[in-house]
């Protein structure tokens, strides 16, 4: 506990300052877990910050994102300013994410940035991922498929796992969000192009638009759908090690509730 001196309108003003130590602290932000050590609880009017200041941080993804951890992070500030606005920042403004490996995609190089808007804190990780399929995902030219991805993790009063669920607030922000660049994969002669995809909380991703092109021995035709039309599904056929493509308006399609997006999952 102490006092700092500042000057306001030519007048010397004394403001109380407090600084206390916490041995260790663990917190979760969606699928991310933070183990904090050398933590200080600060009230710093000179720098307009009131909250936790951690000097040693280990960040770990939840199991559905591979469970990998990254140590050696430092300078995390989590608190409020004098107007009670969230403060969420790392020294340097960027950080290295642990590697990610889900049943659908994997990647090792992700650069993260942090921010806070409307009392919602977020971490955004960008990089490239490999799409997981038996034998490796290839496009129509035989090249590996590794689209750019942005994974956004949020926490806050208006953050929910599903903003379409009953009782969701307005505005509502998805806990896991982001985007994948459009890409295509070739499976046993079938070409499947995916666009407007985004990550979801179980380690897969949703796809808003798909285009299926048949092999020449099937006529070579194609079909395109969007969430307002066929409500197609691309999902893992777990027992067969392949991908099952179905259209809701096809007689073979499974019956059930509407899908707003299609999902591509693999659980190994």
C-alpha cells in the first residue's frame, strides 16, 4: 500500500496505490486454460489499472483442441480501468499459441492478439491448418489442403456457446468463432468445395456453402447448396473412415431438425 503523486490542473494530487501478491491463479476462457504464477493484485491510478498482473503464464488448449500447452508467456493484465471498462492485454500485444490438433484440423504456428470490446474480452489466433482425412487431404490437383484460419475465443457477460439457443442475450457473441478460407478436397473422385466455414467449440467447423462435383463416371455434374436451401450435411462416417455427404431434400437424407450450417467432424 502506498501513495502516488500526480498533477491535475496544476495541482498536486495524492492517490492511493496498492500491490499485493498471489502465489498462483488458474482461470479458464472457453477452451483455454491459464495457469498464472507470480501474480500481483494491483490498484494503480497512475496507469489507470485495477486488477491482476501476472508475470508467468502457461496457456493450454482443452482436450478437443489437442490439450497442448505453451509456457513462457508474461505480462498478462486482466482488470478494469477507473471507468470500469475491461482491460485485457499481454506485453508486446501478441503471443504464440500452443499447437492445435483436433479431429478435423491441426496446426503449429498460431499468432494471437487480445482485445476487449463492450465488456467482452477476446483472443484471436491466426495461422494455417492441415485438414485431416485418411491418407491426407488433397485438392483436385493433388496438393495438400492447408487453408488459413482465424480462431476467436471470447469471454464476457453476453458470450454464449450457441447464440441461437433460447434465452441468448442481445447482442450475443459466440464463445468460439472465426473463419477458414475457402478450400476444396477430392475424395475418391468426388470434389467437395467448402466456403464460409468457421470453427466451433468441439474442435470441428461449420460450413455455410458446399459444392459437390461428381466424377466423370457418375456424369460429372455438380450441386451447390447454402444454409437457406438444402441444409446439406458433411459429416464424418466414423466407422468407415470416410466422409458421408447427404442432402436434406434427398430421399436418403436423415430425418431430423434443421441444420443452420453443415458440419465436418472427425473423431479419431
